[in-house]
C-alpha cells in the first residue's frame, strides 16, 4: 500500500513538473509574441550592449524551450521564427549597430526633453528605464517609416530608370526593324527607279523626235 502511495505521489509530482514546464513554454511564447519586434533585444529579453556570447546562449536556451517539436502550443512556430530573426539581426554587425544607435538616440532625446544631464539621479530609476524603452520604440518606428519611404522612393526611381531603358531598347528595336524593312525592299525600289528612269528617257526621246518633225511650208 505504501508503495502504491509512493508511486501515486511520484506520478503527481511528474505531472506537476510537466505542467510547470508547459506553463514556462507558453509564458515564453506569449512574451516573445508580445515583444516589440523591431527591437531584437526585447524579443530575446536581453539588455542592449550584451556580448555575442550572451546572445548565442540566450537564443539556444529559448529556442530549445519553445521549439515547435517540443510543445503543442499552436503559436510556437511563429514565436520560434521571431526568436530566430531577432538572433540573426543581433549577430549581424551592421543591423546591431543601427539598433544600438537608435536606442542611444532615444536615451539622448529623453534626457534633452526633460532637461536632465547624464548625471541626473532620474536616470537610475525604474521609471526612466520604462520611459527609455517607450522612447526607443518611438525612434525605431520612426526609423522604420523613414526606411520604407526611402525604399519606396528608390523603387520608384528604379522603376523610372527601367522604363527609360525599356523605351531605349524598344526605340533601337524599331530602328533596326525599319532598317531591315528598308533593306528588304531595296531591290524593289531600285527596279522601280530604273523603270521610272527608263520610261522618262523614252518619253524625252519621243519629245525630241516630235520637235525634229517640222511642218512643211
């Protein structure tokens, strides 16, 4: 009887442990999907400026935790993709540099707007940390809008250039076709000209003959 109770207790503990793990997975999936996706640090739940080793280690732990093969959560694939994208962005030197600059700009703007200095005690509070995250979000969104406008303008310019090139190609094609048509009818034109000249010459001879015939008397 004691053995049965022990087994029941173990099964209950195992079930609770499994439930706790699933809760952790669901909670992490929910956190990732709610994180501001333009901020790769937020997606990975990391502080800006961490070394690459921390990025790799954090990604490995979280990716193993929420891997779609290890949870039945239907949102796991989406969360996993976002996590992978965030890790890729932070491992890209240029992308990470742009992100760090945006976050630094947000801090500077926040200090300037509140007329603080870098030594102000307000900068060490949790309230400032929250305001900094919100300001960083604003800066990142603004940067993304600017990037999209530039991309749109670039695509429009490329479209105009492509149309110009297409028109040049079409113009050259028309000229070549005209030259080919002109060359193809060359013999016909030459023969027509010869016939015309021959007929003209014949007509002149008749006129000359008529001029020579003068009436008698």
